[in-house]
C-alpha cells in the first residue's frame, strides 16, 4: 500500500505517516511517530503536508492535540487535484515552448548521427556518399579489409564514386599488405600509402562535405554517418596534418 500511495504523489514518509494514522484513529503525534517508525519532527512535517493535501486533520482535546487520517476516498480528490495541476503546467509549458525552441535553435548546429549494421547498412552509407554534394573528399581506407567485404567488381560503388568525383579533388590515405600498389596520382585523385604493419587500422573514414562516414570492417559489420560541420572539419584538419608528413 505504501508503494501505491507513493505512486499517487505521496513521499515515502507521508505514506508511512498516513498509513500509521489510518490504522491508529485519533491519536497524538507521538503514537503516529512510533507506529510509522519515524522521528517526531519528521512526523510533524509529514502530517503538515498531509493536512495541506486534505488527507489528515487535527483537533484539540483538553491541552493535547490529536491527529487523524481522513477517509481514503480523499485520495480520489487528490488525483483530481494532481490532474488539474498537470493540466495547468501543460498550459504554462505551451506558452513558453516557442521561446524555449528559439533559445534551442540559437545554440547552433547539433550533430546528427545515423547508425547502420550489416552489409546492406554499409551499402546505405555508400549510397549516401554518392548522393551527397561536396567540393572535396578525404578518405582513410584499409584496402585489404575493404576488399574482403566488397571485392572489386565492374560498376560497383567504387566505379560510381570515381565517376561522381571525376573533377572533384579526392585524397586517399590507404594501407595494404601488398604495399603501395595504387598509383599516387590518377586524375583528380591523390593517394598516399601507409604501412599496415606500422599503423594498423581496420576502419574506413570518409570525409565529404559536412559529413563523416565511419565503417568498421572487422567483426560485426557496422558503420555510422555523423552530420556535423564542426566534427568533420576537425577530422579534416587531422587528415591534412597527417597528409603533410606522408
């Protein structure tokens, strides 16, 4: 019953006090305190809160004050009061919501993150790159890992990306156990090789426009797209730093 009363909005101590009073009838605060297992000042405070909620009342007899619980039917009124209070809060919120949204919108861009799983999920990331508009493209690619999952085929996503970026600057940092087997310059594409033994990495990172795509090829196939100018530009700066030293 205590838990039920708490769900109706009573605190733990208020619920204990009300139940103790309900079982005791009209008694002193000392008796309620003893039965509820609470300290006397705590019981006084709880009684005061219950009186405000219409769940207890008091009266004097001689020189002593007694307290008693009101009928449990009062709990129905309490629920109605809470409902009206919630409605009033909702109306107040509706009034300030436009202003809160304005403040929210003034704080600037927020990263949007989309997660993908499985081979089809990775194809969805490839499609997003192909659909997006960008003025340059930067890539970290572990070619051996990428070829295991997506072996090169005629007219695959690589060929479609090659066609899309025919006149767009594209820089690629790649690793492979085969060594630097890709041409360093091919049209608008520049490539630099890093040793997979010295710098092992198994995830692909693609920076395009305001987006960053990250693809994990080992273990469970998964990837994500982060749409954030701040994050992508920061990663692009790291790419540029590494590019200078290769």
